[in-house]
C-alpha cells in the first residue's frame, strides 16, 4: 500500500507532513510555515543562491551532503532526507559554527541578504574538503551572488574557516573525514526510510514517487498527462515564475534503476535520474576535454538537483550537455510501459521543445560510447560571465585525424537554432579534407548555411555567428598546439 506522509529530519527531529501541496517549495515551508526566516528568497529561480540549504542522504553506511536551491525544490522531495539550514548550524544560545565565525571575523557580510546562502555553500565545502584550494572555493561559491562585498572577504573566510578547529560534539561542526556522530545520523535516516511508494497531495493535486522502474512506467502510463519531476531546476520555475498549477507530479528521484550508472566495455550508461553532480565526473573521467565546459555548467546547487536525463528531455536549445552528447554519438533509452526502444540523440529533437517522446514515454537512460584511439573531443561555452551563466553559444567537436587529413569530424551547437543540432554543412566541408587554415576558412563560411541565429538578450544574431566561427577557429588552433592549451587525444 502506498503511504501519504512525507518524513524528513530537521534540526535532529523527524518532521512528518500530510496533505502537502505537491508544488509547495522548501523555502515557503521554512519561512511561512515554520517562521525560519534565515533562508532568503532572492530570485526564486535558482540563480542567486540566497535560498541555499543542504540535504543529507544515505550513501551506504555513510552520508552524502549537497547544497540545493530551496526556492525551486518542492517539499515532497525531502522525503527520506535530512534538511540542514543556516539556522541548523547554530541554534539559539549556541556558539557560531566555524563557517559563520569565519564570516564574522573576516567581514564577509555587508547588507547580509546573501550571507545565509554563502554560509551554506561554505558549510558543504567544509564538510567535504578539509584543504580546499582557491579553485575549490571559487567553484563551491559559483552559485552564490553578492552585490556588496566584492567576494574578497568571503574568500578569506573560506580560507580561514578551519583555523579554530572543530567542535567534536556536533557532527555539523566536524570537517570531512570525521565519523563521530555520523552513525547516529545514518540510523535516523534509516528509521525514516520506507519501501512503500509515496503518494501525497492536496486539494486534488497529487505527488507520486515510485521506487522501481516498473512502478514508474506503470504510474506514467496511468497518468500520461502528469508532469515528470527530476531536479526541478526547470519545473520549479514553471511554478515560481510562470505560476502554473500542476495537478499530477511523478517524481524520478526515488526510482532505483534511474539512479544507476555503469561503464561497460563499450559504453557509459547513465540512468535518467542521475544528477549532473554524479554524471559529470563520469563523463569527464573518460572525456577530459569536456572538463572546462562542465565545470561552468550551472552552479553546484543546480548540478546537485538537476539531472542529465532531465536536461536532455527538456530539450532547451541552450542546454549545455547536448552538443557534447551529440558529437559523442549518445543514444537514449526510451521507455513506454513495458516497451523500450533506443534512439540516437541526433534524431530526438524535432522543433523548439518538441521531441520524439510519445504519451507516457520517458528517458530511462543515456548511453555514451567510450572514446576510441585517436579521438579528439572538446566543448566550448561562450557566455557573458564565466560562472553561473546561460550560454549564448555552446559548441562541441569530435575529430579524428589521419596524418594531416581529417578522417572524421562531428560538430554540434547550442544557442543557434530552435534545437541543439549538428553543423552538417560545416562537417561536410571538413570531413576528408586537409586539417589546415584553408579548410577552416571554408568551414566557417559553411556555418552560415547551417544556422540562422536569432537576437536576444544574450547576444545578437550577427555576434552569435561570428562567435561560433571563432570558436571553431580556436578549436583548430588548439589542436595545432598554437594556443598552449591541453588537447586530449585518446589512446595515445
């Protein structure tokens, strides 16, 4: 029998909720229901980081702790987890947490509005890395924006937050590697874990969280008009920005098979609900040339919630993962009821946010071929800011040379058309030709035949076309060693 109560841990106590609106956000629950005003609302779309909280989940005999944006995280997704807020770090009458103390001592707050979010991002870093390099700190804070401090004092606080030592009496205050008190938290999380399917809701609206692939397929077949919820990094905005009312949600985040990854002799296989935080290291391990682009992909809280399968299924023309997946020859495992089929990502998109999915069909997994000897793979992101920004143009390439000639070449682009798509005319010019400046000049001209970009707030059409041409020239120069960049050629 399904259960209707959401259960999670907050400040050491089990919270049990019934009759919950499926799209009520964690931020609304904290501020409006509990009166916990420490967590702030800034943008209500997961961009500014003022609402950052941490979630702890069971990971075998241990705990995984990750930050998320509470403004777009729906309350029922907390089921089975522990919620940690800025007010959890130092309750009334307690000493400040080492992260909070470092922020005070190094003047890391001015107006203070963004401070709770910075504290929570630093707390997650404190718990996961006891000797962070400057780059680690910058990456951990990539999802937090501040208009006052200029970031220097916040960076100083991050570098100093270990100086006072840890309070061994409180798991929250222990840096990474310490196991004291972790067993107690694991036990509490196990106590609220359940094998029963969660079905909760309010006023005729329903949230369903199947725990097996068969149950998920059955639920979607029974409710083909339901909204599938993965990380909520898009669906959350439908509610907070577009004010949509969603009647039925089916959640992917509890389906065991959709959370699996594996590497076979020929492919990387990633389940449809695997988070970007878990999927990206696996891809970069095999394709290090994708490292910089994926490092700039959204922010840690977004990557911690968002999924690779959701990014693909959403089909945004500025989705940064799809150009890389497309040039790698990725295929999608699609399921409808008990029937599965496999489709090349190249064939998945038909028009702006129109794809090949049928009623009740969903992305069960993504299969990416492993690199072959001689492959050169790279991806480039062009945006106004380095961190936490949407691409104006995103490109990806897969090149194999035979001496000075091109044996094979694939190029895919985002931000230039209604869908992510391959640059077919450009590929035709390059394939089989000499890998030289003359070929690249002809290929850049062909890009004008492949794409007719639009103008919007991120870039004009003319600038977009010039940018994608220059990015191709940059890739060419990188492969020639003329820019001093590292180029990864597999099997050599």
